[in-house]
C-alpha cells in the first residue's frame, strides 16, 4: 500500500471518445490495511454516456476493487 493517483474517465453525450479532457484525477493514500475509499462527482450540462473508465494506478501495480457505486443526478430546469 503506497500513495498513488486514480483517474476516472467519462464521455459526455455527443463526444466521440473518452479523453484526458474529460477525466478527473484524485490522489489517495491507502490505510494500513491497504484500502482507500474514493468519491468522484462529474458535473456535465448534458450528462454522459453509460460507460466509465477507471485507471486506479499511475504505473504498474496490483489493486483490488471491492465495491463500486455509480449514481446519477438529473438536473431539472425550472
């Protein structure tokens, strides 16, 4: 368990692919048991395609994804 950075990619509706432009990075440091809890919030005016890509490490290494929860908020214009 060493500090690292995770990157989450998303694809806004109407875009042809996932790119660095549409990604979020977050540094993390695992606890003594080697676990880390991360939370991301993606805000887009039109939503995004139903696919995400998670790069959990900057380089080579091992990881285990124990739990993943994805939720979506719908913005309602008045």
